[in-house]
């Protein structure tokens, strides 16, 4: 998580970094809650007391991790030439 946070914070101008990080943290918490909600809908406990569909949530997490690698390639470092004043 530290490398991804470093990449994200370097994509924002220093004067905007505080507000961006606040927004980023709140959005991350929102998506964590939504992910937990949907995982709770997918995972069920059968009559035998075993968890079912737990593997589906894991496969989805793996897929999203791979997608995030490709998305991270689109992040650019913020400098004055990237922004109009």
C-alpha cells in the first residue's frame, strides 16, 4: 500500500495534496465498505455450516489486483508543466 500511496500523492500538485488525500481516504473507505457489502451478498453459509462462494470473492480480488496494475501505469507525476495555472 505504501508504493501505491506514493504514486498517487506524486500525481497531485503539492498545494492541492492535503485536500486530495482527504478525498482519497474517504473514497477508499467508501469503496471498502461497498466491497464488504457485496462480498457479504456473495458468500453464504450452507446448511452444513460451510462457507460457499468464498472462492469467487477471492478470484474477483485477484482480477481487480491485476486490473489495478494496468491502471497504475496511467498515473503521471505532477509538475507545473502538467497543469494550467
